[in-house]
C-alpha cells in the first residue's frame, strides 16, 4: 500500500473509531466530534473544553445543517488543517 493509501485508510479508520457511539454509525455527533478532536488533534486544537468554541467548530463543519458531521464534512476539516500545516512548514 502506498503512503497516500495508508493515509486515506488512517483517516477512514479514525472517523469510524468515533462515529456511531451516539446514533448513526456514519456520522459524528457533537460529543463524538469533541472526543475525536481531543484524542486525535489535541496537538493542533488543544483540549476542546470551551463549549462555545466546540459549538462554532461543529456548526462550521456541519455544512448541510443536519445536526451531525458526516464523513465528507470531516474530510473537509482534515484537508483544511493539512493545507494550513503545509503552508506553515513550507514558509519556514
């Protein structure tokens, strides 16, 4: 498996590790998103304890306003963060 394929597999596995604990197994509730952010992205976001900040992140991610974050919305978050990290490291 190529490095890109491994990365894709890891993104998928991380999503499904948290999705479905509270309802639909193909979406993230706000609680599931908080757990994912705290466990998988705390180096970037810090520990997500601020309820208002979490509400904003969740609302911004939930593009179709259906009250959950689906896989496409999750991938959009990861892609945006990856682009910002790339810009940061290429400017150094």
